[in-house]
């Protein structure tokens, strides 16, 4: 329990650090944010409008006071309103975040279900035909950019063969089958990098475990090869694999921006790109903090999985 409390405390401190960095970065941007927001087509904005917007954003107050008010709003879940349409940032994120999380979860599940058994089998049959083909495929997928794969999937499966829709979104409650069909291609696109990484790590980790003394002892006792793999190899090999999955899931949060754009999936990427283009700082800050918080939450969940896989970690 003490171990868990320490991990949660560290995560809370890191959230505060990220929030502080985001706040300071916003105030270190060259130029007056209010003037930048009101500048259009290179024209100089009205000074009275600039001053009014500065007061609305609270930029006329001392920076320390702005920082304390910023932290207070965060503790209340208030991320402010969008400068573009005056819509609450928290509501926009709450609407779109589940769609991004669904895409990440589907991609992760697809990658793990395929790559983990493939990596284990390739290690057990190291040097064989399957091992060579799977390793070459993993290397190719890891080098292939996600937007290229997404474009190829649309071109081949949607345009040429017409097996799949090119993109879009349908709520699950409205049409479950259509929703899952639209989810499949972006999930495959986002899963490719994670699948390649998990395969390589699983193969290397299983190969390492197969050479350990306790595995040779288990074989000497007459245990069947399947039982040796399940009880003495796979579980120990999962710790480094879990580490890679946790780190890569954080990377997927950034990778979804391109995937959602290519497949017109209405997640967080659309408001983020629109906010950056329009200099909508409250929306940018809200999305960045949300993604950072998710990354820390994923790391915390991975720590808990370590404790399940190896109880000695929780006692350290």
C-alpha cells in the first residue's frame, strides 16, 4: 500500500510540474498573446480591443497571481473557455477524449494480441522461416510512417477493393457495426508501430529467458515444453514487454493526431490543430494538460502491472 501511495504522490507532483511548464511556456511566447489573437492578415489590431482582451484573459494582472488563479481553476476542473467560440474547453475535451482513447485502446489491443504470440513463437523457433519473415515484417512496419500506411489502407481497401469505408465516424449507440467498421482501419494504422516494437521486445525477452538456469532446470524435471513456456518463460518475459507497451502507449497519444486527421476520426486532433492555427491558448493548454495527465496515468497503471507480474517490486 505504501508503494502505491508513493507512486500516486509522484504522479500528482508530475502533473503539477507539467501544468507549471505549460503556464510558463504560454507566457514565454514572444509578443503579446492578446495582440497575436487579434492580428489578422498582418493588420494591426485596435489598441482598445487588445487591452479589453488582455483584461478578459487576465494578462494585465501580475504573473504570480495569474499562476495561482491558473492552479486554482485546474483543481476545480475549469480549463476556461475557447477564444474562438467561447465554448468550455473541458466540455469539448470530454466530448472528444473518449473517441481518442477508444482508438488508442483498439490499436493497443490489436497490436498486443498479434505481436505478443508472434514474438514468443518466433523466439521458440528462432532462426526458422517464421522467425525470419516476422522479423523482416516488423522491421518494415517500424520504418513505415503512420500517415503512409493510413493512406495505403484507404487507397487499397477503400478505393480499389471497396471493402472498407475510407473514414468518418458513427456513434456506437447509433450503429454498432458501422462504428466498429470505421474504427478498424485507423486502429490498424496506429497499431503498426506498437506491434513491431512489442514483437521485437517479446522475441528478445523470451530468448533471454530460454537461456536462464531455472528454465533448463524445469526442462530437466520433465515438464512439457508448453508448460515450461507458460510458467517459467512468458511471465518473466512480460516485465520488459510491459515497460515497452506503457512507453509506446504514451507515444500513441501523439500518433493519433495524424491518424485521426487521415481517417477523419473526430478525436482530440481536430480541436488541437484548429486551436494552434487560431492561437486559441485555453484550448491548447487544456488538451496538452489532458494528454500529459493521460501519459502519467498510463505509467501508473504500468507500475501496478509490474507489481502483479513481480510482487517483489511492490515490496521495494
